[in-house]
């Protein structure tokens, strides 16, 4: 097990380095093809050559390779790796440290992910388990149809419909009925409120969790149907164990391996959805920061945030791999 964890850890580090290099190449070629992003620092003003050179030096854009189309700019990439290794993610266009921005934004993203995880787990495990128990019945068909309908609506469509069709009238109704600072009024607030983060994150988190639950519902159903057909379930029933004990201890538990494997994939989907959700709902989180950084061509902030998100994803995948090996003792790794 120790050797397996070491191999997976090394593979995770290599994956992170590869992601960082690909991200560096994409931003480098974008700079070479689209022009100097240092100009975004000045907004509508036209800088002098001296001012532009000073800003380029400040943000590490003064290397001649950025003027040579097709040059991978390996020197700046190595320098950035060294700075990242020391915990220096650079500064944004306004001179604020990227680490400070992340420290401020990350708690809101964690709150959103907590709501998403609860909704995703309850819907996925609950509906998937019921669909497996009611196989072939109306409830099973209804749950499967619901999961297909959820998949048919991407998260940005759900957010657009909610924000512009439902949120405004519901917020107005709750505000007039219960008061501006009441919980219903805050739940249906069309945008994020720093003074009431938990209340204004509930509905976006539910929508994001709902969007990611469809595939999980079908996976749980398929995995538990396989367990229901297993010899261990027939043996447990022949021993006279009640159905609840059989489901909880022999079906749900033994179908956990593929479910845990899907956690990593669902996490990446939720991470991508968080960028859209936070951007559209004006949530000051990691996704919202990335959304604004891309819109303002803030290269240093984009690189820093994406690198951190990639590192978190690699860590989650590593934990999933270890959990997979721990849950199924039959697995042997060479």
C-alpha cells in the first residue's frame, strides 16, 4: 500500500507540472498572438514606453520571448516554478498579492462546495438507492427520467432561469412578506451578500449540486443493482436478515467502490461549475476571482488561481485512489 501511495503521489506531481506547463504555453501563445497584457494595467490610458516597460518588468512580461511567436518561453516558466515553490504566486494588476486574494476568496468557495456536496450526496445516494430497490417500477422510471432531464439543463441555463425568472419575484415577495433581512429574502437574493454568505449561497449551491447529481444517481443505481444480484446478498437473505440490514450492510457498502471513484470526476465537474456559478451570481470565491481575472486579462491572477485549483484537484484524485484501494481488499497493485 505504501508503494502504491508513493507511485500515485509521484504521478500526481507529474500531472500538476504538466498542467502548469500546458497553462504556461497557452498563456504565452495568447500573449504572442493577441498583444501585451500589460496594457490592461492602464485601462483606457495610453502609456509611455517607459511606463509600459516598468509594468512589463513588474509582472514578468519583459522577456523578449513574448515578442517571438512560437517561442515557448521556458525561462519565465522556470522562474515561475521557483517563485511558486517559495509560496509567491505574484500580484494582480492592482498590485495585490494573489495569495491574499485566494485567502479571502477560498472560504466562500468552501462554503459553496459544502452545500453542493450535501445536496449531491443526498440526491445521488437517496434517489439512486430507491431506483435500485424499485427496479422496473414507476418510481425507478421516474427517477431515471428526472436524472436525464437534469442532464439536459446545463448549470448556466439553470442559473439564468433561476436568477432572471424566479429569483427577482421570489426575493421581492419574501422581502415584502417577511422583511428585507429575513432568511427567505436572503435565500432568494439574486446575488451574493458578504454580510450573509451562508444564506445567499444556499440556492446556488443547491442548483450546482442538482446539476452534478444526475450521473451520480445513475451510477449508484447501476452499482447497487449489481450488488443485489451478488451471491453475498442472496446468502444474507437466506440467513433471515431483514431487508434494511441487507441494503445498508451488503448492498450500499459493497457498491461504494465505483461510487468513490466517481467522486473525483464529480468534483472536477463541480469545480468547473463553481467558476460559472460564482461568476454569474457575483460570489467572491475562487471561481468568481478567476471569472473576473479572465475578463480583465490579469495573467498572473489567472495562472495563480488555475494552478491552485489544479493542485486541489490532483490532491482529491489522490485521496480517491487511496480510498479505492482501501475499500476493496481484493485489488492487487503490481
